[in-house]
């Protein structure tokens, strides 16, 4: 009876203007996402307990001001304070995996589990558009390319005259976006597999997320340590299409994304729209003679295509790598689904700049081009980079996330000029090269001080690369074994490159450690 009553109350909470007062909510985690959840719930009048292993001094000071209590301490077991609180719902930050002790306890007790996306959807009507409706949502996921596609899509919408914001896993919590008093016409939400796992618990319930359009860009093994298996990871990704109302965008070159769309429970009338680097069929976007075209969002799509831009246009702005062209096509499909005109799509792409650490040229000297793709934190992303720069001197290695690197090395390893392996544990890559690419020169960089790793790497690479070569940092791994983040790893690489091509002494390079907290 208690659980039934609890479920009934939660089912009614589908608006900012519903009665949230006194609802007992436990918020797990206190990073940027966790704080946005706690702050929102406090504003709604809920009774909030934050449960977290760590908390910054800033958040510790602010929580009492907004009327939120906190338990800070180890979470290897369920804290007594949480059990006594008896939450009616738990809103978890994405870092809490399904096997976490607190999540297991909640599921065993039948306590509903939400993520920040679920809460944001329920309260999205705080700020309305001129017609009295909330902003449209576009959901973007995939193993790789999420952030770039999210940014491209938002840029296209803005160029098309809409107020739009990229948010979600990209860095700005979606709850901050839905509470922005200025309001938006559309929110472009980058959503991770972790957030989608939490969303999967709500897909059949009242108030479930129902986006205007959605996409899974691609699928490759990743985050095995969080999901437990590739199948669980895949199933979480597929949730992105649930309840989509207008356009389910999928990758024609990735059969798994097509199957996700075929299996999805969508709103009647929703269309499947494919994108790819080949000639598109009706209802698709693709390439014809070096031109990006749309055959999906026009009346005469069986015999006509709309030109969006050319590969030459993209090349002039550093966006011609195949995986970036695919991202641009996916973004164009999403933007076109909201009525953005082809000219606006083109203008947005011509003004677009990639974020740092995404196939970023960080130096050119002595005929060698140095490229930072530190954001390539899994094998699929690294494979895309290597496809764009065949024959590169490849800097690879770091903290693996439960994935097998053998397939990557078998496919791309024989084509590189040399491999420089970093990381505290280099065993997997060394073994993979020995098996699949034994003829490729391989140099291991023995771990030392973080400040010294990239200086060693760059010295070694400079001794291998010749005129016309590319040195590519595409680690295929996370960075936390040796660096503060993938950005820290990339910045240190760029600093070492600049010291080299600037002609300074190797042991006197600028110390980039001040960027650790960025």
C-alpha cells in the first residue's frame, strides 16, 4: 500500500506547478548535476537529503542556505541517515552504477529511481514559449560524437532563428536550462548511457520523456565497468528513441542503431531518418558527389535533394574527417526536423569550431603535423581518428574501461608508422600489437611524473616522424591513471609540442599544471 501510494503521488508530479511540497527525495552525488537536482527540488519545496561521498566547500556552504541537508561520507554501505529518511524517490547522479550498494538497496526496497533528465522533463513547463508550450527537446547519444553533434545542432537551430541551448552531459545541467528565466524554443540534450539507464525505469510511466527528435550516432563497446556487459550498454543507448514524436535519426552504417529504431516504442507518426556517407535514399541525408544533401525533409524527396553544403566547405573549417561529416549530417537531420532551412544549416557549419582536444592541430614544425584528439577516450573514437590520418605516429594508452583493444589494433594498428604507448598499465596494447601488428615499431613510455610523460612522448615522436607525417594523440582510453582529465592530457601534449617546435630546451618546457582544474 505504501509503495502504491508513493507511485501514485510521483505519477502526478508532471509539472513545475504540481504539489512537490514535502516530497522526501534523496539526491545521490554532489557534483554539478547533483547540485542542480538539489537546488531544483529545494525550490519546489521538497524535503531533500543529499547523500555523497565528497562535497566541495562551496556546496557545503550553499546547501544549508537553500534548506538542504547532506550526509557526506563513505557509501560502501547504506548510511543509517538515508535509511531513516525513507525517501519516496531517489534522484541519482550519473556516476552511480547499477551495482552501487545504494542503488541495489533502493531497488531491493522498491524505491523509484530517477536521474536528472527525468526530473527536468517533469518540470520543463516552468518557463514557456510564446505559444504557452514548453521547449522542444532533442536527445543525442552515441558512443562517440555526442558533444560535437549537440553543439552543431544547437548552432543550426540558433542560425535558423530559434532560441536553443546545448545542455545535459555536455556540461550545462538540463535542470539549469529548463529553469532559465529567458526560456528556449528547443533544448539540445546530450545524454549519456548512464543517464539513459536511469531513464529506462520511467519509459512506460506517466510523464515519461517524449522528445521531438532523437539520435544514437553509433554504437561500440564502452563503459563495460558501469553497465556490466555490452548488451546492457546497448539496451541503455536504445532508450534514447523511446516516445520520440517526429524523427528517429539513425546511422545507416551502423546496423545496431537501425535495430534500435525498429524496436523502439515511438509516438505514432514518428519517422525513421537515416544519415550516412553514401548516397541517401528517400527519408535520408547523405553525400552526392561531395555535397551533403537532404532527401528527408522536403515534399518531393523521391526525386529531389536539397543541398546543405560541400565537403570542400567543411574541409576549409577543419570538419572534413569522415566522422565529423557524419556528425554534421546527423545534426542537420535533427535541425531540419524542427524546420531549419538548408541555408541556415550551411551557415552554422561554416561558422562552427571544434572544441579543444577533438582532432585539434596543436603544432606544425619541420614538416610534421601534431594533432590532439585526447577526447578519443575509447577504441571507436580512436579508430575514427586513425581513419582520418592513415600512417600516423600513434600515441595510445591510458586507463581502459573494461573494453578489448584487440579489434582496434587489428583494424588500425598495421597502418600506423609507429605506436607510442603510454599509461600505467600498457600490457593490453603491447600484447595486441604483438599479435596483430608485430612489424610496427612500438615504444613504451615508462610512467613517471605526470609533468614528464608528454615531454617524453613528444621527444620520441619527433625522432620518428618525418616530413609530411602526422603525430596523432588518440589514446582510446580514459586519462585518470596519469592525468586529471582528457583535457589535462591534451593540454600537456600541446604544451610539449609547442616547446619542441619553439626550439626550447626539453627540460625547461612551460609547466601546464595550472590547467588541472579546468
